[in-house]
């Protein structure tokens, strides 16, 4: 705290990202990164783009990337917005679309960045409790509120809301923007249960995705939003009032190559899903209760072991998982799906701890 801080900065409670430990030896299962590297074609594209052109500003519209994303998702380029990670895309959406006279609605248990954006932008919000089994009941959003944001699959639960339910919500709330944050949707397939096909029928739908998880590019910082052109235009207006060049030349080149390498994407997603199913079975055998996950992480609790104690015991064995000291979920651990070797190390450590 300093007397030089603005009143707004004094009032903020910033988001706390999962630890990025500097010790290379740790088994890092705390921030939902992909255990597999990016496509070799991405690395080649980055190497090729690392040239004298870096003295020039990038294309402020990132047109090549918008075209690639539009092609992959069967929408028009003017229905695509791109940003420096989906966190930035979400931030712009909060200001451009979700800040309304009536409060923004989101679940009591969800991505903890949402309330942070609300405080930054002075957005009133109302949290809507998940059901007792940690599911979203769309009826709870049918009245009140000026806009809605849902992560699907939800974080940190990993639970998926069906497309039929999302469509019911879009129809019941044609008066309000419904933002679906699909950071983990690619791990819910195949076929991938994305809400993107609903865009053409629903002018109030904005879908946000990221290359950080399923495309193994958390370090490159690329995210995007898809929606009908008027919603995208609102995002462009905020972006062009903030930073005209959110994506650098390297980010654009790498992201285009990642979107184009569909085979690698499918293969790595399938491997993560396979490891998840194996891990869920092994954890259940150790007595864990695991929520049904369609993401690249699982949310689990053990009826006889305190979650914070388990997290500390894993940490002492060089394994980092995420624990949230928050109401209703303080007895859960969120564990990212690692490589097979990392999953095996986790299970071996838990076997030792639980006995
Ligand atoms: C990881 C994550 C994001 C943000 O990812 P970026 O790396 O900023 O693209 C957004 N929403 C949810 C729910 C996430 O878990």
C-alpha cells in the first residue's frame, strides 16, 4: 500500500495464479498445462518468424490468425476476435458486454478470475450456487441479472454442461449476453461439445477459447472469442481503446501453425483424455471421490484425508497440485492430467501418503 496508489488500485484483490515453481524437478500438476509440447510445426513456424521483420509492428487485426480460426470453426472471419491469452479476451468481454446495469451472474464455484474482473471494472455481480453435486442448473439463471458467464467445462470442477442445456439458457435469456468460457472444451470429445454451432442462431452467445490448454501453448498467450459480428465489434472497440497490437508476430505465426495442425491436436487431446480416464480409475481405487471430468484436470476429495494436508504431503514429495481454501471446495484437490510418468509419480506418492 502506498499513498501514490489510486483509490481503484487500493480496492483490488488480484487473481493469484497457480505457482510456477523455479525448480525444474517438480511434478507440476497445478495449472492445467498440457504435458505434451506444442506441435513440431508450431516450433518450425516460430523459428521461421524469428527474423528481421520483428522490427515491424504485427498486423493489428491478426488477419491470418482470424482466418485460420474461422476456417477451423466454420464461422466468418468477422465472427472472430483474438487476444493475448483468453484472460485478455475475457477482460475485454467483461467491459464490452458483461458490464450492464443489472448484475452479472456466475456460479459460486467457478474460475476465480471472474470476480477479479468485476472489481477492476466496477461490475456488480451475483453468484449462483452450483447444485449439491456441483452441477450448473440453467433454470437458476432464467431470471434476474444483466448478463451471464459460465465456464464449460466448469473450473475447477471439470463438469460439463450439455449443449441442450446451454441452448435452453440462450433461449430463455435472449435479452442478455451469455458468455461460455470453453478453455477446456477440447478435452470433452470427440465429438467436441462446443457451443460454437449455436452462434448462428443466437445473437447473444459469445464463446471464448484458448490455445493454452489443448494446443499446448500457455507460454505463447493466444485466446479467441467467437460470436455474431456485433458482439465481436464490441470487443474490437475495447481492444482498440487499450492495445492495438495484443498479439506479436511470433504469437500469430505460432498460433496459425497450431490451428492448422489438426492431427497433432487430436492425437494429444486423445492421449490426455486416455490418461484422465486411467487416473480417475486409479484414484477411485485409492478411495477418492472424483467429480466427472471432461477437462484436462480432475477435482477429487478423499473422505478420510484433509485436502490441505494431502497437498502439503504431495508437495514434500515434489508433486504440486492445486488446493483452494474456499467455501464448499476446501476438501478438494484439483489435479492436472500429466504425462503417464507424472500420473504414475502422483499415484505412487498418494499410495505412500494414504496407506
Ligand atoms: C486457463 C483458463 C483461462 C485462460 O487461459 P489463457 O491462458 O489466458 O488463455 C480462461 N478460463 C479458464 C476457465 C481457464 O481455466
